C-alpha cells in the first residue's frame, strides 16, 4: 500500500499524513501465525516539538479518525477476495486481528532532535507489553532511517496474569492488563476483551474475570448457558468465586484456558 504520495506540502504535517503512516506501519509490522495474523495496535508517534505544540489541541480528534481508519483497513483485509463481484473459491484466508482491546496511540514530542519539522516517527508493538523476540516496527513519513540511538517504547501497561489456550484460530496467549476481562465468542454488538473463536456452544459472553486492585486476587463468575468449570468443578451461574493463582478454566466442555497470575 503506497504512502509516499501523502507527504505534507512545504513541510507541514497533516492529520491525513499521520493516519496514512499509521496504516502503513500497521501493515509492515504484521506478525503471521498458523491461523491468524496479528497487527500492531500500540503506536508511539514522535513529532518535532513545533509540530507537537501546533497539533496538541487536536490530538484527540486525530486519534478518533485514526482508529476509524485502522478498523476500516482491518475489515478490508478480512474481506473475502472477489472476482467480478463473486467470492473466489479456495481455502479460508487467515484472519487479521489485534491483541489489544483497542488501538493505543500516544503523541510525543521528539526530545532527541532526530525528527525533522513536518515528519514523524512511529514505533509500534503487537500489544501493551513488548513481546520477547519480537522487534517492534519503526517507520517514518519521509525517506530516512528511524532513530535507533536510544530505545523508544510506549509506557507498558502492567501485566497481572496470562491466559493460554487453543481455539479454532490456533494456540493463543492473552495478557491480562486490566481489572476486568470479559470472555466469550462476542458479536458485532457485544465486544469481548478476550474473544474466543469457536462454536456456538460457547456463549457470546461466557464468563468474566475480575481483579481486586487492593489485594491483587482474581475472581471468576460464570455467565454462560453451557457452563464454566474451574479445575474440574462446575461453577454456579452468576456466583462469583475466588480464582487460584494457577487454574484450568473449562469453557462449555469445548476448550480449556490455562490461567496463571504473574508475579
């Protein structure tokens, strides 16, 4: 996807140029797996201090537009290929998705003096916590090398626990960095924090995990039709129970999630 025609005229950085570069960075930074493709969802955008000061009042609006554009591009990537308006036969394409609940964009002034006026430098990661062995993607609007003199990373969210499982899209790892996690198949009108790709025996909202910030202890409550099991014991629907630091969570006897608190 060519982006070089979007350079702002006369060195003036525009919102459209920022959005186009975010999309290009997202596509370059994709991480392919067996059944799906992860796209970066955490972006640190470094601007010349003068550009940062000039645009500071509209960062929220740029962020809103950028997220809409990123969602639209992901939807386009997931659209089935067509020929003369008809779906092409062939095997199922891999699904493009992000490992965050939503895109995270942070606009920062460049304090190293490496970003020229009218340019920007984007550093991205697959989720809020940089993955070992994965080198974050770096791009610039102009044809220049991103700064590597000192590491630049977005402020990483604390990871409280991890959940490992395997659904129809293959082996997965979900990092818990919030105090509530809704788990299930989800739907267009019901977004899940952890969306499971599996059959409809799993409820759209199957269960919820809740972390008590004061104690760090996790709790679980079943909200499903076909049941949730904790270490082999079926939970009573709607009744919250304490979750051990290590646990096996059975989902409708369809799949099992391995939960572990991080210390």
